[in-house]
């Protein structure tokens, strides 16, 4: 009995810590809350990785749009999000998905940012790309471990530290609020994640963990949700966001061709529309945070183009 009483203060502290951390908003929890509040009004939904997160700003479109795009969001994860949330979004008319060969060849569980699975599970209600023994991982059950090592100082913070949760291993995508479209991009004044003066370094960094054998799994998941969306008459658009020329020229040509064949199959078999802006000459250095991510000014410029050329028309 004395031993149990001795442990009681510890359990009280554990509960305090979890409640304290649970009250801190983050990119995933805020998007979930916004989705639930705006479910009946959303007409256009954006999915994809950080290229889409930075480049597509739905508020520019003049229609009710919302983005769920996030760093390292593979097609497999995008498909899960669509399966989870589409039944709750009765008025969605268009889904925009950013296509890159980096993500078609990726699997989140094998990435350094595999911890994102636990955010998806806890805050957005999907299983993610879980590993067989993830149910034993303390990150799944405890915010203290999920937010480690920052959780040590966060427990007693009076103000949430703003974070983009995208670069340099940041595990805490904390934000106090989001606009109604869920957009969380990059400001021009943000320090760059890496000094990519050469396109080959940029492409090499993004290619460290990709493997062609991951394509069938991503493809099957995306085919499933494209069909499901088609049953509701939802327009499905694949889109490539702009790159600076030295990044575009450094892309692996074999992988580019493989992705083009994959997208072509989606077009011919499932009626997906495709718009490729990766080499668009209308964008300059001033529009980019780095070689492949638009800053906020670039996002507004690109989103206006998408509003006119994609959402306002049909691809040939």
C-alpha cells in the first residue's frame, strides 16, 4: 500500500504532463478542427507533400478550398486521408493532388520523419504507414515521448513556440492558429532549410530514401480513392508544382519518365487530369524559399494561376 501511495504523485504528474501537452495546438489538430467545422462548405481539397503545402493557397481561389498537404505525405497517406474525410465532405467537387516521383517512390515508415505516422493516427484518424510493432511505441501513446526532447521545456511554457514542423528534423509543428483554408506555407523571410546552390544536391537530398518498389503500393492506394471519388462525380487533378531550373534539370530522367508513364495510366484508365508546372518560366528566384518550395509570395502567384488554368478549365 505504501508503495502505491509513493507512486501516486508520479501518476498525477504524468496526467498533468499529457493534459498540458494535449492542450497545445499543432498543424494536424488545427486542420482536423477546421475540417470538422467547415465540412459542408469545402469544394476543393488539396493533398500531397510539402511542395503542395507551400505552393497551393486555397484562399486565393475565391471558392471554398482546403489543404491537407504536408511534408512527406506519400500517395498512400494522401489516399488514407481522402478515404477518412471524403465521406464527411458532401460538397467537394475537385481534389488536387501534387505528383512527384520522390513521393511515388517513398514509404513514410522508412523515412527519417516516420514519426509523422503518430500525428496522423492521433489527430487525423488514419492508421498511416505503421510498422508491425508501432503499437508498442511510446510515441503512439504519449505526447511526452512524441514531442521529445522539446517536451521537457514545453511542459512549463506559457506560450507555444511557433514552428513550421518541416525542416531540420522539427518534430513539433506547433501553431497557435491557421487560416480557414488550412494553409501553412513558407514566408520569404524564413531561413532556408539548406543552402542548395546546386540542383543535384537538392535532388540527392530528396532521393536518399526513395525506392521504385514503393510505387505499386502508392499506386494501388491512389487508384482506389480516385475510383471512389469518380463514383461521386468528383474531378481528380494531378498537378506538378514549379521548380527552379537548376533543380528541374537535375531530376533523374529515368524516374521522370517512369512517373509520366504512371500519370498517363491514371489519365487514360481513370480520367485523371494532369497539369505540369515544374518547368514554368513565369517563376523566378524571388518566388522560392529553396529550389523546390515556393515562399508565400510565390504561393499566391501560383495559386492564382491554378485558379484560372486548372480550377477554371479542363486539361486537354
